[in-house]
């Protein structure tokens, strides 16, 4: 039976894991920092090849707008998307994150 005030059934509550902060060997790192690092590295690798965002988009099968959002740190891409980007750039996925 649920509590009329809190709406809670009295059972054990599960705590949501906060994934916005991760603890790595070097200390705490935020998701924002990871996305900023990815953005800088993606832009750097693209420019080294002399490619525009539309060129990378075509080679990776993504849209130019999507590439722009990742390069500005406004989007958190899935692993499968990172694989597409890495393949298009000819680098391992780890290079995008490092």
C-alpha cells in the first residue's frame, strides 16, 4: 500500500547512480570534460585530414549537423557512433577519447 503523502510503498528505494561524475585513476572527471575532450580531438583529427564537417558526415554516415553538435560538446554520442567516426577517420576509438 502506498503512503498517501509520499506516494512511496515503504519498500526499499533504489538509489540512482550518478553517472555525471566518474572516478578514474587520475581523479574525478565529469561527463562534460569527456565530451569537451572528444569534441577537441574530433575537430583536430578532421582538420588534420583537411576535411569539412560535411565530408566527415558523408564518410561516417552521419549528418553534418550531428558532427557539429559533437564537435561543440553539445551531444553525447553512443559507442556505435564513436565507432563510425573512428572508422571514417582511420583511428582507434580510444584516440577519439584521449
